[in-house]
């Protein structure tokens, strides 16, 4: 029934990196891939045509936001997300669980599911493994995720184990519920296990052995040090079946992609590239710059020399600086396009290096040049966004 | 030296409407024309390519905003506005005078010019007829305007006369100052005279007889009833030379264009179509709708059936409604594109009707169908924007 498949075309001999192709009802996805996030059925500030031009092959949309507004039933009435938002490429929807924990009010977790009140109007909702399958069926994405429990960082061992075991039971319930729907959607499994290597191994083995055609690794990049995340992946990847695509949920930055690919990850999604763009942070091969900085006031060159994005092909850094400083709406678009193109060019370069057998050298060169935003800066920004979100 | 010219191609036998073509160093402009406003060297939320696709043939930029940020000298260093903002079509810049009166602080008006403090940082500036020529030379627009004095509504006769006479003296000083600059820019004259028919006639005659290749009518649409504006134009137009294009500054709405054309106006500019779009007000042949209204929540059709804009060709009204309600940035773009296309299609239809000799019928049909936002609603919105601007 499903027209989903995954083929691995090349593997790195010095790492776990691989290049492949995912086939979906809405087209092919070349891996490794970065998925721009379109939370409310739109990738903030850019059009579907601009996403295509930037090289996007699949986007992610958030079930939590869409179930509340405009509602999954309305989107179903419009033929699903693809036709509602005018994007005819592949789409992945998450389960909504992560947002329930980070945005919802008065959450109540039970074996049945998670009850919460909407952050918009306080209305009461219940997500269960079964209702999430219904909602995601209505949204109509190509790849869908089951309800899971994302443990907080840090997390006591007992709590981590309990959350993982419930996630496993919910995975089985989702698979059973999935049977009811005649659709070409593909349900991925989600690996949890918090920050315990042993639980991560156990979860990878358990979820990897269920009949999921793809696997997402959840519960990472939630505040733990980057080193800890990479260390956990070293326990997870070897336990996963080689013939299924692996999705690292909610990750990441340019350097995260470069490193994550070497640890066997095929798919990445994160709001970071689009969100930092809106705050003035634009990627270059040497790291993130702040386009609002006075040094760009009269810069005749593009944001990054040689960049092939629409923004860099047509506008000076000085003009982008002017738009950013005056908070003009065109800025958000031009900045977002640049960062998305940077991420999508990067995954293309990673893929080419894997096929050419030069991934390790590419990674080492990239990391030697690229200075990441420090953990401190990152944490500072995270707190600011948290505060802004609560207003 | 100037490559500016204007030819009238058709005239209406029942009104003062005419169709013509303006030639500028950056291309032709078919009149009547609507000029989208790009205050800060960007028409809010749309790209130059989208302006072209919507049918824009010339845009307006604001000298006041640009002289303060990023500064006219910087724009000159970048080869002028065209290359700075990546728009290769004609551009018109106003003189900055209107904004000094509406936005600047601590204004001091004298025969020399107008001193004011920036609304951004309180820095002190002096605009004179001569300095405005220098600043507009640096900005490099195809059509430039001289410093003038826009009287308030209502206005005592003596004040109106004094402002007009000073505007006339400044017009002569601008013409003299203009001689200094070797450029292909064309300086239009500005007719003033507040709300006094006699002064308006006098100003039209005076300015019309000076060697300006085009004429702008200023000081209207500043709060007076619409009927009063149309009545004043009946005194102005007959006094103006037939062979020069006539620009009605700061006007207007769809119905204003339809009426203004019949009173002999060739060029219009106004923030209204783009501003109301951002607030949810979208134009249709029957009047302005509020896309945020619940009635569009599940509307499968386009904003306006048969509309050929990018938005209506690709998105349901329900999706645009969703984006507007969730305040997504893509909404501002989609709404703006729709309203701009509406205005630019409308001037195309007006032009075609003039050439076909059916302008009067077109006007009457349009006005019979189109229900304008009432004066009360308009005033209410004006107050809201004023309040928002002051924050």
C-alpha cells in the first residue's frame, strides 16, 4: 500500500555516514537532508516556490499547532496539508507530544495519553497514540510520527525508564491504530531513553525491531551539552537497522548536521536556521554573523561571497543590513532564504562527499573553518526566546 | 540632457481622463498609473520581482526616511536607489517635506527651509529647497519633487496663502539649485493652495508655467472630505498644461483612482493599498473585505474569483485567512500582492477604457459595484495608525 522506500547508495568507510534516497508519494528525498520547519503550515516568511529554489525536498509541520488552528478536520476538507499550503513536495508531521510538553498548560500524563489545555484559548484536549494517528491522517503528511514522551534534561534514571517504556507501549498502540487508515502515509518509530546509554540502546533495539519503515531519535537537543548528545548517538546508531532512514528530531545547526551525518543520521529538522535568521544571525562558512552589526552598514559584497541563494545573488550585505535594522518584512524573508539555502547546500555537499568517499575530510575541513555560536550564546538566546514565547 | 518625455495617446470626450506614456531613463510608464510606496527602499513585504509581476511600472520612495536611514550619501555610494534596492524600473522620490511635518519633532519653519529633529534619534536636520535637491540627487530617482509646504486641514485663508507663496518661492529656488546637478532626473513642480479654490487656481497657473516637465498636486487627502478634494481638482486641472503628466500626491483608494482619472490625474501613490492589506483589508470588485473574518475560515475559492494575482492563483481564501489569523509573515506578502495587483489591474482597465472611449461607463459601473470603506471607518483606522505610529 505504501509507496515509501529507502535505498542506501553510498556508505563512508571511516564513519557511519551514508547517502541514500527516500521515495515518498510526493517525490524523492536525497539524504542526508535538512527539513525546514513550517510550524503553522508555512515556513515563516518564505513561499513554497522559494523553498524549492533553496533546495528544500521535504518540510516539517507541527501537529500540535495545526490541530488547534485551523484544525486537522478543516485541513482534511482541503485535501490535506499539501493542497492547503500549496506545497507539493514531501511533508513530515510530528506527533504534537513535544509541543504539548513545552507549550500546553495543565498537562496530565496517563497511560491513556496526555491531556492538556491549549496555549491559545485554554480549550481542553486529549492526545492518545490513537487520536494522534487520526489527526495526522487528516493532515495527510507523507511521513508521520507516533505520540511519545520526551524526558527533560536532566532526568532521574527511574523517570527516564518509565517514559521510555510508556513510549514503547504507545508505539505499539500507534502501529495498531495506524491499520485503520487507508493512506500512503509512512509511520516512523521514535527512539527515546533520555540520557542513559543503556536505555538508549534498549529503545533503539525495541523500536528498531517494530515494523516502522523509518526511525526518529527523539528527546535530544533539549538542553544537554552537545557532547552528551553525540555520545548517546554512539550507542543508538549501531542498534538501528541499516536499511531504514534515521531522523534526528529537532537538530540542528550547521555543525550539528556535519557531525550528525558521521554518526549515521540521515534526516534533520530544526527551527534554528530560520529563527536565528529572523534575529539577524546569518550563516557563512566561517560561522554565524550578525547582519545588524555596524560592520555591514556599507558592505558592498553579498552576505557570503560565492553563495548562490536568491539573497546573495541580488542584494548587498549593506542593503540586507538596512532592512534588518529598519525591521522591514523583506529582511525576514531574505535572511531566511539565505540560511535555508546554506543548510540545504550543506547537506548536498555532505551527500556528495559521502558518495566521493571524502566525508571525513569534508567534516574536518568544515569544522576547522566554522566557529559555532558558543554554548553560552546559544543558552542565552534560548532563554530570550522562551521569555518572548511566554508573553 | 533629460531623457524624460510624456505623450498623450487618448483623451476622453466626456471627462478630463487621458491615457499616455511617460518615458524615463529606467523605462516607460503607461498612464494612468498607481505607484506602490516603498518608504524605506522596500515596498513592505514584497520583492522587486513580485512588484514587476503585479504590474508595477514605477515605485515611490520617501526622502525623509532614507536621508535619516541609511543616509542619502550611502545610497549614492551604492549607485543610487535602483541598484541599492535591486529595482531597475522608474522611481519617484518625494521631497521629505510632508514627513517632516507629520513625523519630525520640534519643527521650525523659516524662509530658508525647515529645521527638525529626527523621529529616530533626535538628531537635528535642516531641509532647504537646495539641500533637498542635493539629497534627491544622491538618491538618484528618475522623478524628484521640490520642498513644499503642506497646509493642514482646516487652514485659515491667510495661512494657506502664505504657505502657497512660500512654496512658489521654494519651487523657483529648487529649479535654480537643480541646475548644479548633471543627472537625468526630472523635477516635478508641486501645486499647493490648501482648500481655497482661488489659491489652487493661482498655484496651478504659477507652477504650471514654470519649466517643470511634470506636476504633482500636493496638500490633498490630509483629512478633508473626499468631495472637497474632488471639487478643488475641478479648479486645478483646467489651469495645468495639457502636455505634462499630473500626479495626485498621496491618493488613494480604488475609488479615488477611478474618480481622479476623470478629473485629469495621471499618476497616483498611496500607502493605503499596502497598509490596509497588512491589517487584513483586501480589495475585491465589490469593495474591501476583512480576510480575518470568520466567514473566510473554510472558503475554498480565492480572495476574489477571477483575480490573476499570485495569491489568488495559488491559495484559497481559507489559507490566507489562516495565515492572517496566525499573524504569519507570509500573510503580509500574500495580502499586499493581492491589493497591489488589484490597483495595477485597475489602472490598466482605466487606461484601456480611455483608449476605447468607454471611460465614463467604466467609472459608473465600477462605482455602482464597489462599496468604499465609509469615511467613518477610514477616519477610525487613521486614528489607530496614528496612535500605533506614535508608540
